C-alpha cells in the first residue's frame, strides 16, 4: 500500500515475509525531475514485486529515480544491486556502502562462524545459512555514490541533508529536511519496537556510539520522523528518552544476571527478557538467537568499557562477570 504522508512524500509498505519486523517502510519522494527511493526490502521476489507495484501506482519509472540506502541491513539494502543493474544510481554512506559490498562475499559471513564460538552458540548448533542478512542481501557489488555528513540531495522542493547516525550499524545515515522539519531516520529511532544494537567488533563501544547518535538528533526541530518500521514518530524527543531508558534497564538486567557467576554471551542472552512469542530460548529460531546474542554482546562490551564488568576467554569462549 502506497500512502501520501506529506506533499510529494509517500510511504510504501514492503512485506518482509516470515520476519518479526513484518514490513519495511520504504519512502518515495516524487518530483517532476527526479524521484528518490529510500530503502528497498529484502532481495526476494515478494519485496521487488511490492516495490515495483508501488512505483507503478505513482507513475514513477526506475530510469527517473535514485535510490538511497540508510544502512547495510538486508531489509533495507537487499534490492540495491538489482536496481543498480537496471540503471538506478544508488547512494549510501561511505562505511555501510563498503560493508554492503563486502556482504556479497563469503569472507564477510565467515566471521559469524567465529562469533558462534566466541558467543557459545555452538551449543545450539546454529549456522548463518538461514540468517536473513545472509539469505537476502545483495549478491553482486554495487557502484555506490558515497555520501558524507552535510551532503545535500535536492529532490523537487526538498533539500535533504545527510546526517551520520551510527549505532544500529557502523555507518547508518539519515536525511534531514530543515525547512519542513522532516527526518528520514531508517532504523535509528523506531516506535513500538526498539532498534537492535548489535556487536560489530571489539574496537568500538557501539552502544555508546548509539547513545551519542540519539542525543545528536534530540535537539533537531523535527515535526515528522519517518522511521523504517511501524509508526511515523511525531514526538522524537519522548521516543529518544524512552529508548535511553530501555537500554539503561537492559544494562541493569544484565548486571543482575551475572551478579553471582561468570557466564557466556549465549547463556546471558537466554536469560534476558525478549518481546517474542516464544516461551523458552530453545524455541527461538536461529536468526533470533543471533540477534539476541548480538544485542547482549553490545551491552556487555559497553559495561566492560565503563569498567563495571570484566571478561575472559576460556576454550575460545567469552565469559563475563560483574566487577
């Protein structure tokens, strides 16, 4: 379904079959000259059909459109290579654009095999083969037009400024339209669900990076924050406050779990509260175990960075305990 949500700005819901996110909000900005598509859905037929149908309903052709990818996750970037091969110019931030192209090779995904051992997920006999990021990402490299903080994209009467908002991914970007007080935020700020903040390596406290990006956007004058899942947000400051409180509670929850004994990432994640329909960790599908362990890991590493938790490695597995 395609709905005009602001003059010449449309929201197109792209289904994400068999995924808890249910749908992606792809945004389309239309003008007499060029059109901008923001994010695509998975690299699968159902998503491409929905995107092309939505464009057709707006009388928009691919040859008159640009594509912008807010971040690397496959529900946002999955069709970028296919559209690029059809002549669509594709914009992305420098960091995530590079990582999307790395995702087209097996080497990028082999790191998950290393994480499986580190996180103690071998207990669950999972692999990355059914991970949606792996199954539905672009399969060919893309000729990206790299974007940097402060770059301006002009589509009709809209002048969209690129804003770096890393955290959900290392190179997540948003678009801010100052005159109309619009913000296209990808997965940076979501309503009714919380963005997954995962682990991206030991060289950065990614949770602290996310907090910094939330606070960066806090004081922007925003009337409409167009997020990529669920609801359009009208009070972004309230939602940011709620997200910060959520993560503060997460950190306290984890400290409570490891108060008495050192534990692996997998065992910590299995004891955390998750708003999912499953009654036990054993019922979690493999992708949800990956996501839960990644989020547990980002919080654990933040606690290590701020000196409240210590870690060790035994037999290739990470253990964490309260200081």
